[in-house]
C-alpha cells in the first residue's frame, strides 16, 4: 500500500496575501470583476474571512490596493533631481506592474503609506535644496500618473480582444524620459 502524501497545511490568510490575490484578479480581469466572493474563492476562504484583515471590507481593500502601487519610496540621491528621477521611475514601474488598479491610484486620496511616501519625497527634495518641494512633488506625481494612464490606454490592456499588453515599449520609455527631463528643467527654473 502506497502511503498517502501528507496534506500541506493551509497558507495562513494575511493582509499581504489578500492584496496579492486582489491585484492578480484586478490585473487579469479588471477592477469591476474584483468582488469579495471572487477574492475569497481565489484565496480558498470564505469571503467573510477577509473582513478579519480588512474590517472595512471592499473600501479598505480598494484603499490598500491604491496604497500598494502609490506608496513608493526611494533612497535620497546626490541631488534633488537624482532623487526626483529615481522616484518617478520607481513610481512608473509600480503603476505599470498593476494596470488593473491604475484607476484607484488616480482617484483615491493619498492615505496611509502613500501619504507618508509623499511627505518623505517632499522632505528629500527640500533637504536637497529644491524650493517649493511640495508643489514639485505634486507636479511629478501628476506627470507619472498621466504618462502611465496614456501608456496603458495605448497598450490595449483594457481591450477584451487583447490577450497580453505590451509592458515594454521603447517609444513610451523615450516619451517618459523626455517628459521627465522637461519637467525637471522647469522645476529648476
């Protein structure tokens, strides 16, 4: 008689697992298809178990997803421009990695980790000598969010006829860098 394989213990439910599964659904099927029931099925738990980790339910989940892609932090560079450039590139990558939650990133007010990241970015730029760092961070965030929104729109990600979207587009990369250079020149003035 062949011994039965040992059952693997279930992976404990955590906020991180919930967010990871929700990102997978949103990126693969779109935000409208993300329901607590579908998320519970993906995690192999009852949907109510999710509320233990996110007591405000779907609203808390949406906030967590927005924070996941917008609470970007980078180390301070030698100049404010180096810091701003690193932050913009890292933010772009985080948003491009999860196109399914781009709408949340664009519409949810900054809370939690995102608010902390914005404050750190402002302090890093101010400490590096940039005047009016708060306005600069606002302009940089608007540029990054807008450029990623255009890039995702042009990629065909949301087109139901498209199986995969183009994540690496040299033209989009060049457009982003050109726009970033122009914005940084403007902030220098």
